[in-house]
C-alpha cells in the first residue's frame, strides 16, 4: 500500500499507462475473455453444495406411490378439455380442490393493456387456488406448487400432466400430519399475467394494468415455489429453469435441492436441455460445459423469465420451474408416480426450513447441474475486460493534462520575453508607440483565436453532444406512447407500428452529428468539439454502466462488454476516408438496433429455416415480437430492459457516433 500512495510511484504508473495504453488494453481484454471462458473448466469452478443444512435433502424415504388413480383423473381432465378447445376447466379444478378438503378460492382479475392495445377494454381472467393448512403451525409460512392453465389450442406445450399431478399430490399431502408450513396449490390463467395478478393480490399491491380482486384466502409468508410444466405422459427427463425477471436468479440451494432429489430418484435432469459431461476435464467435456454456460447466459441476458417462477423473485421468494421433456420415439420414459416422489422429496425438504433462504449464492453462472461459478470467480475476469476502457480513458486524460501544462508553459515564456523586451526599449518613444500598436493587434488576434479554441475545447464544447444524446434516449423511451397515438389512422398492427416507429427513431438518430454541426466562416458545416474529452467521459460512463448491469445481470453485461469495448476503445476522428468509413460501419454493427437483430438471428438459428433469407425473415419477426413484448413487460411486470437500452445504451452509442464524425484539422 505504501508503494501505491507514493506520489512518484503513482506518476510512474500513470506514465506507463499513458505510454503503453494500447498494449495494456489488448492484454486486459484478451486475458478477461479467456479467463471468463476458462471458468467453465471444472478445476477452475466449484462443486455445488448446500449452505442451508436445515433442508436435509433426501434424508427421508419418499412414500408417494400409485395410491391415487391418476389415469382416471387424466381421462376426466382430457374430457373437460375436449368440450371446448378454447376454454380451460376452472370449475373442474375448483370442485376437485374442494373434494380433497382444501380451502379453495377463485380470484378474479382484469387486464388493462397499455398503449391502448385493447382499445380500452378490460380482459377478464380467473385463478384457482387451494390452501392445505398445516396441522403443526399457525399458518405463518407457506410454500407454493403451481402450474399454468393452458387451453388445448395453445401454441405452448400442454400442462395437463402437471394439473393431474397437483391433484394427486394435494390428495396425498392432505393425509400427512408432518406439515409445518401451509401448501398453496395454484393454477394460474393467462400465463404470467395471471400469476402476477395473484401475487399482487396476495401481497396487496395495486397496479394500473393488472387489477386483481381481493384474495379471500391467505396464508403466511411464502418461502419457496415450484412451477410445474409437465405434459400428460412419456416423460424422458426434466429440465430445470431458473432465469427470472430482470436477470434475477433463485437461491442456489433451491436449485441444488431439485437436482439432488431428481438424482436420488434416478431421473435425468438437465440445464437448458444439456446433460453434464461424462469426463468434465477432457476437451469434449470442457466444450460441453462451455455450451451449457453460454446457453444459460444467453437466456439470462434476455432479462425475461424462462417460466412462471421468474415473477416470484422480486418478492424475495425463491422459485424454479420443473419442465418435463417428452420424446415420441423413446424407449425410456417414467410415469407420473416418480415425478410425485420427486415433488414429495422437494416439499418435505422445504418443510424443514427454519427461515427464509439467505445463505448460499444469488449471483452465479452454471456450466452444469453440479458445478457453479460464483460472483467472486467471474467478476475478476469481467473487471479485466472493462479495464481496457478505463485504461484508455486514463491515457486520454493524461494526454489532455499534458497539453494544458504545455500551453501554460508557453504562455509563461512569452510573457517573460515581453517583459525583457519592454525593459530594453524604454528609451525609444517611437518604438514604444509602435510596440503598443502591435500589442493591441496581437491581443485582438489572440482574443479571436481564444474564442474559437474555447468553442472547440473544454466541457462546454461537448455539452451539446451529451444533451442531444440523452434527449434521443428520452424520445426512445416515450416513443411507444407517441407512436400508438398515431396508430388508428394507419390501420397497422400494434406490433408492427411500434417496431417500425422505433426503427425510424433509431435511423433518425444517425443524423445527430449533422444536427449539431455548426457552419464555419468560409466553409461548410462541421462538427467541432473536444473529442478527446468526450471520449474520456463516454468511456468512463460506459464502464460505469457495464459494472452496474453486472451486479444484477452478469450475462448481459458480459455480452455487451465483449462486443462494445474493443470497438469503442479504437474509434476516433480521422482524415483517412477508408478508415473513417470502416469505423462508421463497425459502430453501426454495435448500435442497439443492429445488436437486437443480430441477437434475434442467433436465437432463430436453431429453429426451422429453409435458407439464409428465411433465417433473416424469421429473425426479423422474432425481433419485432420480442421488442413489443419487452415494452409490454415494462408496464405489466416492471421490466427495465427497454429503459436500459433507451436511457443508457442508446445515448452511450450516440456519443461514440458523434466522436467519429468530429472534424479535426
């Protein structure tokens, strides 16, 4: 520490950074990326373990067997669905909960879509839930088992197996006497909207767009939730979903609990449908771990829940989704009875909890189901990637400081020379008069030059660029409201109207450099400002944004840093036309709109595409839909993804776009 506080040592460090900043930037970036990817290798990450010993996973023998005729329940439910493919059998579920002996309720709610999508109409919905009261406590704590209620003609996978299993588990749990927590069985309508209505009603939260009725039956504080997405049969394995809203993740102990119980029942369990490698320390095993890690990060970076469980996290309720994957042509499949034993083991472990989940990790990356990368492991390499931008900002700041010091020294030397000249020419009156005239002319010229320099240097010169960039971000954020006001006369789909309107706004933002350019005397319009100071400020702002995002969603911060930093560090004004146009093209590739399209292409690549043009078409449709849904999520669920790109990413990119267009002599 003494070496770092020494002023001479600090000056040497700054000089080294200034002199070798390009080499240091490249080394930090490469070391950070390589180090981050190396964390998927098993010796460099940690094996999962339980921090909460009270869970006691797998300690008891699961006793759920085929005591309940689930085939009869499945046939009865199928018959209810066949009555009307568009409707869901809420009454049938309600009556069965009542027959089992649960405190059963129906919650009504209405949906008011933002941006006048439904033309002011309120869409009704209903949730059905039953509460199994614990016999050994006073209903102060609860756990939730839920499943979405999907009509038969839904594009999503059927969840009839989950409904049947929930009925069987409720009937089995009802006969047990060891429960110390209430168990809530919830069947939600309209996917995540219905669940949000139930959560808002349960916690007495008011919303402008989802208006729930009062929840008549309540229990205590919810400790955990398990969401079931299970088809009606032929299940080959389970896939565990963990990603929540805005990149939140459940406590790692809950994920470990699900994996442990599935392994105990000898049921295959995957993460993003990827199995753990047989030999993790081999090259093939490492590549498989990297694939799992990147797929988990890709889903995490989207900031949207991968299942209904994702809405519980903002209420500090740990939740995961257990999705049953079935294969039509598979020689191996297990019945729903085994899934029942898995759920029994999970809920009996949750029943042992003495307090809320607070130990273990909430910030992590998973390269497999049995290994994890904690925040203490992935932040150092991520910090190295961001350090490249900080080093470049320091180097630019040192250069600016040296220029100021050099100009001050020149002024002092000129003043000393003037004083000496005045002493030697005191006796000559004519020379004195001539000297005064020259001095007046020189001062007038210096004043004019000083005004021009002041207009092209300093903080004042970059303020118009910063302000117009922030204003474009505000226009982007308020754009959907303004765009939808003009939608009725054009008779365009709301999804197309918003997406085309935002694309037009992003295209118009390319003209910002011309908008703030000034006409020079005897020349055309030129964009002149202190580009080095603006680049220093923008690099610092970019690093601050990336570090802030990494504290909530490391996956999004990592992908943005890997793409943005090598480009933003390099770009600067130049007189070479070829280099200038190359920089403009590269900057366009990392603009928010183009990045969204590239992400859509990558996501659509695994789907069914006839050729490359078909892939681009599917990616465009996917981007429009997801852009629209992201805006809707902002109103319904409090998603900050659209706000992040509007207020942070777009202004940051526009500042670099103006730097490239800056005129230099």
